[in-house]
């Protein structure tokens, strides 16, 4: 199936909807310009993946009434958080805020944690300065459509020298197929600040196919540290397309923790731009594919700063007829002396019909650097299963132990215990255990 050639909404209609929603003039202008760009742009070119053959026919009805009640949230939301006690939490249903709470202590320190639409109205100068500046609308059709139609999302601003010890969390729930589901996460961490941000993407009871076209932009100022954890577990009816990017200045750091647990086709790019000297990036990605899923995940680091370092670890498990393209890209630009880039991609296939492709790529334009990669694709080792079974362990338990052992170097390294448990539960569910 090919993507639609007709835009989801007309420019004049988009403008009127934006004005009706009370958005500032600069945002209305930004949306309409991006929509006009989308008409002349192509879909992004992914490694060994033809996005034009995916079902990209439903981006939702921009301006439609959205579910905005807290009542009868699904168990999948309640299992993650206790709404009666949880602070520093945003919950959005079909891109509409239904719960928001920030502790008075953080608010008093100048921390801003709210939905992006509210932030655009109340903190317009700050939002406008950063929005769509690292994921630019002119890059490709999906980026332009996102800039035009984004709906919901988060704005997190951490002032200089503010250290936040407890994670701030967002939940994005989709249960109406006609809603535009394109949250935009915008994080700005000022100099020497620290923060951990966690989000979950969930869908339930979708009656027809829908596209999630989401984006996250993270700006890390000198000496700041950001931990960004994201778990996607959207259902079969949802096609998930996600771009995550961070710009890291001198001595700043970004840690990505990504769980790709969707049941439908999905593609993502997680990119760190190491702009400053001494900047660092650490990316950990795990993915599980099943059924007839088509997956394409890219983790990338681009080094500009001297003595910058990046580490990328991706591990994917494929079962049944699922296929995965796992890309790791380290690019070290001229002048980024003493840079260090390391990456590992591994794919484990549990079925003869499952397919996995690991592509490590090093692009080095500087001599005085260190860089390395490791990649492997293979099936469960029958000798390992035989050894475990010879010790009285059933075949099913033996396979489970091998899978957990395969994922353990990533999962066990995650510093957030609740996230570890959540990912383990999602892995068990996707593997039918």
C-alpha cells in the first residue's frame, strides 16, 4: 500500500483550526508553512525499507473533537502510575491533556512541565526559539507533516543549576483512530542542570489503522545531563514513525533508553548531535518483533566536539515472520579530535521465517580518534538449549533463559528499576510467555 498523495488537511483549513484553538500567530504561520512544504517533499529514505509500501493513509482528522476525560482510563495506564499519588506527571488521551501535576517545589525553582500547546501560549518566546530547529520540516515529508499537524506533547524546561532527583513522566494514550496522534516532546536543559524524563505510548481498542508521526527534540546546554527513557507499545493498528534528536553542548550528556515494543510496523531514528567538547551520548535500545511486523530502527551519533564520546547498544529479538533492519551509525566530523565512538547491534531470530539485518556504519573524517563496532545476526544456539535441557530445564524455559540472557546487557544497565520491570513484562508479553 502506498502513502496518500493528498495532504490530510488544506492549508486554509489548518490555519482556521489553529486560530480557533487560540494558538499564537507564529505557531499558526509555522504550521501552514510546513504543510505547504510537505506537498513537495518525499518520504524519508530508510535503509532497506520502502516506506511507500507501508499503510500511511490515516494521519487523523486535525481539529476533530478529542477525548479529554480522565474517566475509564485503561488498565495499561493505571498499571504504570497511581493518579491519586503521582506527581510530576502528564497524561494525554488522544493528544488532549487529562491529567497534569508538577510539585510546587519544582515549580518554585522555575521548572516548566506542561503540554506543548499550553507552553506555546504561555511561554511562546521560549518554545519558538527551539521548536523544529533540530528536526526541520524541510528534511522530508514526515517531518513537514509533523510540524504542520503535531498535536499534544510535552514542554519540559529545567533552569540553570537545577537538579531534579525524581523522574518526570508522560503517558500518551490513543483510543480513537480519527484523532491526530503526533505528540511533540520538547526538552530544554539549561547549564549544569540534571533531569530524567520517561514517557510511554499506548494504544487500545483501535477500530482502524492510524499513523503515529511523533518527534522529540532535546537541547542540552553546557554541563547539563538528561536521561530520556521512552517505551512504545502501540497495537497492531498503529504504524509508529518516531524521530528523536538531541543537541549536546560542552560537557553535556544524553542517555537514551528506548523500548520498541509495538505490535504494528514501526520505524525510528534516535540521534545524538555531539556539538560541544567533552559531550557524551549513551543509547540503549531493545526491540521485540512478532507476527508479520516490519521494523527499521536507526541509532546515530554525530561528533563535532573534541573529546566527545558515544556508546550505542541495540538488541532485537524477532519471532514468527517479523523482519528488522537495525542500523548503527557513528559519524566523526573533521576537527573532532580525541572523539570516541563505539556501537553494538545484535539480532536474535527465534523462527526460520524471522529476518534480521544489523548494519554497523562508521563514517570517520578525522585521524586522531577511536571508533569500533560489533554486529551479529543469528538464531538461538541449539547447543545452548540442549545443555540447559540436559540440566532438567524444559525447552520453553531454556529458550526464555537464552532470550533474557541476550537482552540482559541492555536491560540490566538501565538505572530505573520500574522501567526495567516494565520492559521485562512487555518482553514476556510479546514473546507469548
